[in-house]
């Protein structure tokens, strides 16, 4: 049902109520039939488990495979550079520096923090 698309009279009719609200008897009957009108708090997963899930979904697995292949390819390039002097001239590359790795790890941590912040804001908006 798309209650937001209905006008006021249609919405009230779909909920079997009137603009003045339910009578005491009808409210008691609905309370007995459906229970209290509240959302139950769902137990949340621990933060470490949620973090681990970010590394194991379909697209993350594809990225892990790509990272593994890139690592193997870089090892091949490094071995070629080490054992063939023409390799450095041919590829014009060098191994990834430690600063580049630190920057990549910092960016990943920031993205994880922002994703958790987005989820927290969304939870707060939907609970209010």
C-alpha cells in the first residue's frame, strides 16, 4: 500500500479510522489484536563483525582478487627490474613506496568511518 499517495479521506478509510481518532473500545480491541504500537530494538552486530563484513561481500571479493593479481603482477615487475637492468627503463616504474601504502590505508579507514557515520545518521533519521 502506498499510503503517502492517497488523499486524507482515502488514507483514513484504508486504516479503518476517522479524523477524530479511534474510540476507546476500538483502540482496546486493536491493542488486544495487534499488540502495542512500538518498534522492538534489534540486537546489533558487534563493530568488529560489521567491519569484517565490509571485506567479504561480492564486490569486496572482486577487489581482493584484483589486488592479489596486481600484487602478483607487481612482484613480476620488481623481479624483472631487479634481474634485468633494461626493465626499469622499459616500464619506467618502481615499487610502491611505504608512504603510498600508508596513504591507501588511511583513505580506507576514512571511508569505513564515513560509511559507519552514514549508517548512524540514517538510523537516527528513521527512528525519529
